[in-house]
């Protein structure tokens, strides 16, 4: 059997949760996965899995599986079971009439980092190539957009330079706004092992307003005030320079615009940054000295940096620090943004974001459009040059009545976008909401006019790319239940019903991969040397690029050849700005939101796994005793959190995990999982002007006991 490992029907896959991308061996009985184990041959996890991965078979026991299509005949009516033909006709009919009456930009396709790369590619081909709108985005907008923008600005391409293998060679870890213990547990194990083996040579610096379990392994923990990282990072660079930590030769030979950044450091002494960041000046100096003297430095970051109205600036400041110290393109070093979802990277590759086309191309580039049009066989000019609506702009476009049909697949925006009541109201205004999901009910599915049942992990074949550019094949191990279909087949059927059968007829998913692969030829992410056959034969997948006849590159920029016209990386001056939501007497506290180790996002899968629901049974709001006491808030008692947009209720956890002035809450429990309402009722939809990534990490709130 293809992909079979170790005999007896163990098939190879990848865990469908975080961007670590752990290798899994899975076995099915009667078409359902009943056993999984970590793949001992997979280089990422060497046989280990965290609890979420190890408990994957339990997700198939959920009673909430969406098994057949359903249609709501009229707004306000009930959803009634329908055949696939009826459901597809309804979707295609609505798209056709919206395009006829209002033009192609009245349609939006919203996908997900939980798609396979082939699904993304097909969604984009349909939207951008055939319907003729760039209104196709992914939930990676909420996750990776600031990093994509910053990598492109600095390197000329969206190319994460480092590999997980650099963990074992790094001497200093700068971990900023990342709770790796909870969100990338197997990577955390690797960092801990490096620290154990390296002894005093290894230093860990953690920057986070919350003293997470990740911070527990820190030699230096910096409880930064939320949103002030740019001030800290400018100051770190200032102090690194003072400590003699610049790599002058690297700056001179391989970068541009250092002088502007050097000039921008004036005034960013540790004393000044201490005021803004709430840190002690000495802590900043200490961190800078470690970075200056204890290389190689591996910088790891995620949402604490990116989900911000200064997300791009934070990312650029992190990259500047690596470039200025020569910590890039060599073992153990690099500015390395970890991806959150299992295939956030695949969407970046295949053109899943509104401004992009397959193979790191851009809709704004006339040559890129022409190349893609030619490859798809559509008339010149078919791909619009207008930028598409992003996920962050979708709500306003719905409110203005510009979007008539919204097709949501593998994401749950009513629960995961900021200011959820506004999102709900906006979706209710659409003429047709299509929700393609593996489960029902979900917060978004409740607003659907058409529900399309999707096959999920292990029920379909395809590829995903993890944080370190590693492409792996996920085999179909079991079968989809009921009438559920793989996402790519659903997309193909809608395309066929729209009259594009010829361009969307694929015998199997591998044909889609082969078509997509051609778009990478000659690009920085060239994978023309990759095939399903190769992926099936290898126990480790492939780290791009792997051009035909070439070799894969675990570490990029080793010769410091960047994808800019002159081959040099570019420094950019980051600007320090306050978060969008102002703290006032009425809203004096900063709410930071995040994740817990045993839940995944909006809980459609993990929420029904009993063993995962033991560690955190309900959402809490962490608050420092100094804030709780004057408000009369007691540990374990209910409280209300209100912002300028809305409120939710949860229990208080009074402890010293968060810094005074800051409260923290997990965002997993949406309206269907918690009577107190969703955390996203209060979060802010303001976004970074360059990346359009929303500021999910900062809301000015008031807290009161109930
Ligand atoms: N268990 C679990 N793992 C997951 C997921 C999950 O749902 N559950 N989701 C996956 C996905 S899609 C993603 S994107 C990743 C997210 O992974 P992470 O980004 O690591 O997770 P978060 O908890 O959202 O946020 C990380 C930290 O940012 C800190 N933070 C908030 N504001 C600031 C700030 O202004 N500055 C700094 N320096 N830090 C700040 C928070 O206190 C928090 O500890 O996790 C992935 N892994
Ligand atoms: N307050 C706050 N909000 C946040 C964040 C935060 O840190 N704070 N983080 C943001 C980030 S980084 C992210 S990535 C988002 C995540 O937010 P979402 O993407 O909305 O969350 P999920 O629960 O992962 O939604 C995935 C949906 O796809 C379904 N699904 C699973 N597998 C398949 C499949 O194979 N096919 C199909 N069609 N459906 C499938 C699931 O049942 C689920 O309904 O949340 C964002 N929202
Ligand atoms: S670390 Fe991430 S990829 Fe690995 S088993 Fe856990 S959730 Fe899955
Ligand atoms: Mo994410």
C-alpha cells in the first residue's frame, strides 16, 4: 500500500494541529482512524507527540460531525438536508447571479491554514482565475500576514530562513510573544533538551507580558508591557551596538539601509525604553549583552509580535536584530517566525492570501498575472489587478453591501475574528453564506445558508508545509463519514457547476499538486523536484526549495544571496506606536488573548475530546492581585470584562502570571462553548496598515466582579 510504514496498515501522515508538523503513523479500523503514534523516523518529532496529537483518534467520536449537505431555503428558515447536487447548484447559482448583477467582486472565498496546499491552489484558481476576483483570503491573515510583509520587505521574498535543526545549534534563544510550551510543545521539548545539553553555554530570553510556562525556562524573562515590543527591540539593538555586538562585515557586504536604522536608534537607550516597556533598564542591557556575546542567536516569535497594529514593525525590528548581528544564514541562527496552523505556510506558497498568486507571485504585478493567466489558459486580463478584500476587511465590505456571497471553508470566523457581534451581524447581511466544515454546529455554521460537509484530517490525501518549509504528504488513512468530501472535490464541483468543468477536472489530488508545482519553477520556493512518489518514499518530507535535479535547502541565505535585485537584505526603520485601543479611566486594563495547551482554536475538535478537557475546563481571566484587590475580584469568582465593543463573563484567576495592568484570557471558548460569551466579543478589529493583520493581542478593558 502506498505510504505504508512498519507493516500492518500504519500509514504516514502529519499531525493536523500546529505548525510544528509532527510526523504521525495512523491506523484505521472500518474506515476510521483508531490508533496513532509518533513517527520514529520523522526528523521533527522522532516519535514524540503532544497530547493533542496523541489523542487524535478521539476526534472521530464527536457527535457533531457534519455528514450531509444542508440548505436554508430562506433567511430565518431552518436548515434542511439536501443532496450534493442541490447544494452545489445553490452555491453556483448564487455566485452566478451575484456576478451577473453586481460583478465578480461581490463574491468572497475565505479559506484556511488547515487546508491542504492543493485546496488553497484550487480555491485561488477558481476565485482569481475564473470568477475573476481577488477576494480570496485565508485565516492566516490573522496569523502570518505581518511576517509575510516583513520577510518580503527585508529579504525580497517570503522565505523563512532557519530550520528546526538550528535549535540544536543555537546558543541564545530570543523568544518573543510566543508561548512555545503550549503552542508548539514538541519544539519546546527540543529547546529544553538543547538547554539541558548545552548547560551554561545556552541562554534563553523570553519576552512576554505573561509569565507562561515557556518563561519558566528563561535565564532572563522580560515582562514587557503589551504592544511595546518595538521600543524594546530598538533599545536592544542600541545596547547591542554599545556592547560591540554588531557584525560590521555582514552589514557592509550583505545589507542595505543600515545607516537609516543606525540613525533611528538615537535616543533608544535602555533608560528611555524602560519607561515605555515597563522593564528595568538593566534587564534590557543584560539581554543585549547576551545577544551580543553569546551567538549564534535564534529568534523565535509568533502572535505576540504579529497580531498587532505594529505587527510589521515588530517583525522588521526582530529581523533587523538578526541582520545587524549576522545571525542569519548560519547554523543555530536566524529570525524565525513559527507558523501556527499546520499549513499556514502552504497558503503563503500557493497564493491563498488576497494579494498573492501561486508560487510567491503577486496580483499587483502585471507580468505575474500574465504568467498565471497563460498557465491557466484564461484570457489576458482575467485576473483582476485590484487588490482583493482581506479577511480583516470582509466585515466592512459585508456591511457596505458590497459582498453578496461569502464562501467560508475550514475556518470559523464568527468565533475567531475580533469583535464577534459585529462579524455575526455582517454575515447575517450576506445574500448567501456558504460554510464548508467537518463539524456542525459551529458559530459560523449557524449563519450558513448552505452547509457543505468536508472530509477532515486522515480522510483525504494532500500536502502541507510546516514552519521550517518542510512539505509532507498526509495519506488518507480512513474514509470520510456520511457524504463528506475532500475540500478539493467540493471546490471542483462548484467550479464545474459554474461552467469550468474542463479546467477543474482532476482524476486525483496528485494531479492538482503536479499542476501547482509548475508555478514554483524558477521561483525561490522551486519544488519542481518534488513528487508524491518522492514524498511517499521519504520519512522526512522535503524542505523547499528542491528544484528538479537540485538539492533541498534546510537553511536559506547561507551565501547571503537574498531575493532582492542587488542580492542584499534590506534594513527598514521600525516605528514605535501605541496600540490602537487607548487605555482610559473607563477602560484602564490591557486585555491580551491567547491559547491553552490542550485546546485548538474554536474547539470543534478538541472540545469533544474528554481527556483534553480536564486541564482547563472553562475559560478564565487571569488578573494580578494588585489589580484584583481594589476591584473586589476574588480568585475563582465570576467577573465581567467589557471593552468599547462588547463584554464577556468568565471566572477570575487571581495570580502573578500576568503583569499588573494586564489581564489575559484564552480565546478558544466561543458562543457555543461558554454561556458567558466569547472573548472575541471585546477584541479590537483595528489592523496593521501594511499587513492588515488585526490587533487580537490588545484591547482596552474594564473588569468588574459579578
Ligand atoms: N495548544 C494550541 N496550540 C496552538 C494553537 C492552539 O489553538 N492551541 N494554535 C496554533 C496557531 S494557529 C497559532 S497562530 C499559534 C500561536 O502561538 P503563540 O503565539 O505562541 O500563542 P498565543 O497564546 O496566541 O500568544 C503567545 C504569547 O504572546 C503574548 N503576548 C501578547 N501580547 C504581547 C505583546 O505585545 N508582546 C509580547 N512580546 N508578547 C505578547 C501572550 O501573553 C502569549 O503568551 O499556536 C498554534 N498552536
Ligand atoms: N482573540 C483571539 N482571536 C484569535 C486569535 C488570538 O490569538 N486571539 N488567533 C487567531 C489565529 S492566529 C487563528 S489561526 C484563528 C483560527 O481561527 P479559526 O480558523 O476560525 O479556528 P478553527 O477552530 O481552527 O476553525 C477551523 C474550522 O475548520 C473545520 N475543519 C477542520 N478540518 C477541516 C477540513 O479538513 N476541511 C474543512 N472544510 N473544515 C475543517 C473545523 O471544524 C473548524 O470549524 O483564530 C484567530 N483568532
Ligand atoms: S506539537 Fe503540534 S504538530 Fe506536534 S503533536 Fe503537538 S499539536 Fe501536533
Ligand atoms: Mo494562527
